[in-house]
């Protein structure tokens, strides 16, 4: 069985480099106008537009250098590895799963004979990916003879 990987780092390396160059250029250009207008004590529309441009350039630069996360979700026949913000990021081992409930935008794994529950919230994924993830979970459940049902 193939591994399912949902990855929202859709920007290629070349585009990321272009965005970094554009962000750097825009930051330098905007900072130049901020400094020249600030030294001349002209706090008009050009100063505030340049200040806004610098903020946008900083966001563009940082979003392509620092805020890059890894794979959002990975499912194979051994583990489910979520990397969704605001959720438990520890992997779910299929050998511990006793049953699965599949909801509209979530999946609940019952672990260790139903003693523990682990909810995987899929609402941050796009609809097409939610369908794909649910299909993969059903496929693995059938492969491993794990009971599942829809809520």
C-alpha cells in the first residue's frame, strides 16, 4: 500500500527563492523611503505607504524562510503522523488502534481496546484532501481488519 502524504508547502523551491528576492528588494525599497521621509520629517502618504510596504515585505520574506512547516499529514500502514497546528503531533500507531469513528471533519481513533481516544481534526484541510484522508483510513482499516464506522 502506498503512503498518503498531505503537504501544504505547495510552493516550489524556485518560487520560494523568487519570493525571498522580491521580499528583500521590496523591504530595501520601502525602508529607503521610510528613512528619507522620516529624516525630512514628512509623515505623509508616501511615508505610511512605504511603512506598509516594509511590513508586507517582511511578512513575504519571513513566510518563505522561517515559517515553513513540514508535511501536514502522513498515513501509511504503520502510523498516522499528524502535523496539524493546535493538535497533538505524536504519531498514532496502527497496532494500538482498536476501532475508528469517521465523522464529517474528524476521525476518532480508539486506542488500547477503547480505553483512550485520539481525535484527528481534519477541518483545516481542503475538502478534496479530507475525502482522500478518509478513504486512506478506511483502506488501512480494511487491510488491518480494524472495525470502523461513520458518525
